[in-house]
C-alpha cells in the first residue's frame, strides 16, 4: 500500500481506522445536537431527523472546502514529522487519536455534551508540548499562535451562540403574532406548517454547517496521518504540474529580491528573511528536478511543504502589518509589468500545492460522520431536549437556538476559517433560549454544572493524557 513495508502498511491502516472511529464518535456527539430541536418539537420523527442530518453532514464535508482541515494540519509543526522517525511520528498520532476517542466516548456515554473540537485541540497541544521537551525539538520553533486563535474561537463562539439566541428570542416575541410557538408542543396536535418548515430548515443548516466545520477536523486528522506515514504520495498535491509550480516559485524569487528594499523594523525583517529564505530554498530544490514528482525525493517533498507553509505564513503576517503597500510600490518601480497582486496570486497557487485533500478521504470521513449520527444520537439529544431547561423545548426555543448555531458555525467556517464546537454553540444556544423565555430560573443548574465541568476538564485532561500517551508510546518504539 503506497509502496510501504508491511509493518508501516498495517500502522497506516490502523491509524486511518482510528481517525474514522474519532469521526464516528463525533457523529454521536456533535451531530446529535442538530436533531434535538426538531425531535423535541415534533417537527420530524427521530429517524427522519437523524437521516436528514446525516445526509447534510455528508454534504457539508464534501462541499465545505479544506480551510478548517488545513488549520488542524498546521497545528502540528512539520519539524515534528521531519525530526522524528516514522514510528515515533506514529506514536504521536496514535496518542492524539486515542485521547480524543476516549474522552469523546466517555462524555457521550454519560450523556454530557462535550466539544470534539476542544478535545482534539487539547490532544494535539498535549503531544506538541511533550515533543517540545525532547532532544529532537532543539532546532524546532513551536508556534502557538494558531492554537491561540483556535482556542479563542472555541471560547468565544459559545458566548456568541448564547447572546445571538437571546436576541432572536427577543425579536420573535416582538414580531411574531402567533404566540403558540412559545408554548410546549401538544402531544396530539400537529406542528404548524410554517414553524415546522423553519425548524427543519434550521436543523438542516446546523447539520450542513457542522459537516463543513467539525467534519473538516476529521479530514485534517486524516491528512496528518497520510502526510506522516506516506509523505511521498501526500506531502504535496500530485495533481498539480511541477513545471507550473516551479515557474511560480522562480517568479516569486524575483519579487522577493525587490522586496528587500523595504524599510522593515528589526522584528519584521526577521519575518521577511525567513519567508524569503524559504522561497530561495524551494528554488534550489526545483533546480535539481525537471517536470515530474518522481524527480523530487520524499524528504524534499516534506521540506517543500514546510517551506511553502513558512513563506505563506510570513508574507501574510507582513501584509497584516501593512507592508503590502510598500511591496506594491517597490515591485512596480523595479519591474513595471509586475505588482504585488501578482505575487499574491503566485503565493495562492503555491498554497494549493499543500492545502488539498484527496476526494476519497473526504468521502470516508463524511460517511463515518453520517453513520455515527444515525447510531449514537439519542443520549445527547435527551440531555439537550429535557435536561438543560426546566420546561419542554418550545417551537420558538428550538428555532432560535438552531438558527443562531447555524449562523455562528457558518460564519467561523467561511469567514475567519476557524474550527468551532457545534456542541458548545448549540447547548449554549438552548440555554439562551431558556433564559430568553423565563429568565435564569428556567435553567437546570445541575445539568449546566456537569456540562461546564466537562468543558473545563477537557483541556487539562486531554493535554495531560495525550502528552503522557505519546511519551509512553515513544518509549515503546524507540
């Protein structure tokens, strides 16, 4: 398989199975959130809701792009893959996966909504933290900025879900004349058609948004496995023309020679030097190759991936600091036929060489997520529908929570392109809906304490567990 020896082939298959298991349990947890409101408002029968959600999760993974997946891939430094043996890298990946699966399954078993995103982030940071203390990490600079951005999105998105749901509930009370939507569904009474349509639409929206965001995390994990164990095939996009990429890199080298004239601060000069140096190193690799992937060695492919990521990150930082205007003036003055926009186009094309996902992995992850939804939905649904508030979920509460969750997740996926937790956003949204109906006294504090405790413990427990497992597994394979 992919030209690997039998032992590595078995390890690769096992790691892929573990990624699928993580995404399967993710379906238990996060996707169940999407169906809770339509089931408890009797808008759809349980199995109708589950299959609808599973199908839209599938569609979300397939069509949601790869930005969130690449965010997960970039959390693990390429140096961590380069500086270790392949078996030590396997130890790192399995430690992450085992931790995420154990914690997700345990919280699901006890019916506690818990963030798969939070769990995964903590598991990755745990192995990175342990790696940073190892001898192999002496030449590795650990960059925690991406982890900080993701951590902030996980922290703020539930608050956004809570507040947005409160706002939607307030607006519905002001504008909606049919006050029956603020009452509990009657057992023998049909759900009004227009309310049912809204609830089914919002359920569909959350399911699709979940697939396009949370589903991408499984895709990111899959890419980590493939890049680590079969870099010759997956470190770079084999569908892209090497000759075309080589031409773009050579053009970028010319552009960066003009950019040297920029008046950088000391700190920014270091960022520029590192980014431009990566482009120079890429040129050196491509000069030895002709026009085919086969003429670039596996180690060179891994290094090319690292250089592309370093260059793109560096120039993006400089652009954020306003140097793009200086670059544009300097390049135009030096070569009238060129400008900074052409440099950015080349950089974007270069990123396509690393930021890609094989279609079969998208298909596999989406299937696991969809199947997981159909099997393990009930425990979390009961918690959300019956145990967060003291009243049965009303039509208005269900619609406002789902609408807010779909909007928040979609914004984070297609806006800043950051992973967020469907569980945290929707459970916070339902809490906001309960407060919006009858105030804080309408909440079951016992359930909220359990959820809050799980949220608080997720990070330290998963960091410690994944870091410890990595150290133990590494000792076994060393």
